[in-house]
């Protein structure tokens, strides 16, 4: 199928920036390799032009191991199927264990005028094909005829989106899926190498359409499984709608919920933190460099010791007894009275009445 398309430790900003750069480079490096692998089987020729009676060496890679392939020279870019190919001079080859092959193909004139291609396709198993432009020297060249899509009537019996998002998509790589549809031909003529249009839309925007040719033939009353690649732009997220149409007729619409690439947000947050920490450290270094320096002064002398505290005031006994408490008089202090002295009871003196002795 041909597709277009530890707390308290100071932060070292320079080290963090270097680590982030290395991470991004390592993530971005396999991005192109993955895109190339998504193109499917490939083929190339030793020369792009040769005359009748010569040979051309065809090599291929990324084919299914042990698959049987046919090699044909076809005219009119093989838009009419194998009827436009030199079938009698075709060759077959078996793919090696590593998915590669090499085969010499004799050059012969196809029954249709050029532009010509060398068509490589699988014979059994999952369908896969590749076309390599080739010019047959001396063979006539004519404009390609317009494709007729009136006799066949294609309809979709089932549809689904296969695939999943990986780590690169979390960091903003383009999301990819494969639209797998079961197509049935309800018309009276076979549909050879039908050209579908795959569209993707987001929100209220109209879908953007992309043509994709499916290599194969769907006979009348038969059905076939068609796989088409769907790819969004880098950083895409949200709810999308994948549409498929054939001959300006909408066949199916399939919803696709794309997650937000949080790795990009995390990267910008870390970048802001690193830049802020770097600017703060630079500012503090500048302030420390330009501020005036003052001479160091001798430390102040120590303060003199406090005078001893005076003894408590109050009357003291003449014999060196401890002073009396302030709320007692000297003669009534508890210490001035012997412990064995017992106070005699006081006698009440009553006045003597007159006339008595």
C-alpha cells in the first residue's frame, strides 16, 4: 500500500539542562526510524532504465520472512491490474529469514504503454505489495487513463482502529493508528486497487482528506480486509473523528480519543524551574560581587561583673541570731521566746464596789 503523506542540596542548573537535552535527543532519535518502519515493505532496482533483453536486479527489505513474491514489469503504473503486466516474463522469489531478497528480472515490454513500474507482491498470506518506477527503453509512453469507479459499489461491514500510543507520543510525537475495515463489493464489476480517502477532524473543523491506495482486487459479491494508516500532527490531543470515503461517498466514521502529551508539559515545567534557579544564582553572584566591603571592627569589651547582692535588711538578734521576720517586732519574734516557757493565764481584774472591804 502506498501512502502519501536530598533536601538543602543546591541545584545545578547546567547539569539539569544537559540531562534534559540528552533525554530529548535520545527520544527524538528513533522518531525517524519508526516512521520509516511504518511504510512497510520496500524495494529498489539496480538501474532505472533498461531495454528489452536486458536484466535488472531487484532487491527488497522488511518483507515477511519466507514469503513467496512475484516480480512483474507493468505498464500504466499497473492501474488496470495484472492485465497491464508482462506476466510471461515475471519471476518469483522467496524472502529470506531477515526479510530481504535479491532477484534478477529480465526486461520485457508490457502490453500497456509506460509510465511503467516493477510490481512486487505476495502470493500467499497477508497481502503486501510495492511498486518501483522503471523505464523500458524504446517502449511508448502515454497519459494515464482516468479511473472508472462507477461499476463497483463498496460498503463497510466493520471498522476499528488498531494500535496504541507509546512513550514518544507521551512526549509529543504524532499519534498513529491503523484503520482496519472490512469492505464488501456490492456492485457488478470488480474494484481493482481502489483509492480511498482517509480524513481526520477535530471539533467543529472539517476533516482533512488524504488519498491512500489499497493494492488488491475486490470481486463482486466478495469482501476484503483493508488496512489504512492514520496519523495526526505532533502534539495532537482531544477527541478526533476518523472518516473513510470512496468515490466521494462516506463509508464510515470512527471516533478516536487522543490523550494529552503530559511529557511536554513536564518538560516545560522543569525548564522553567531550571531557568529560574539559574537566574537567581546569577543575580546573587552579581550582588555579592558589587556590594561594598566594610572593615572588620574589634569586638566590644566584656561588661563588668555585677556587684554582690546586699544582705536582706531587717532587725537581727544581738547574739548573732538570724534576723527577725519583718512582720514581727523584736520582742514578739518566735525565736526570742523559749520553747519551754508557758504563758500564765491572765487574771481579769474587776473593779471593787463601793462600801465593801
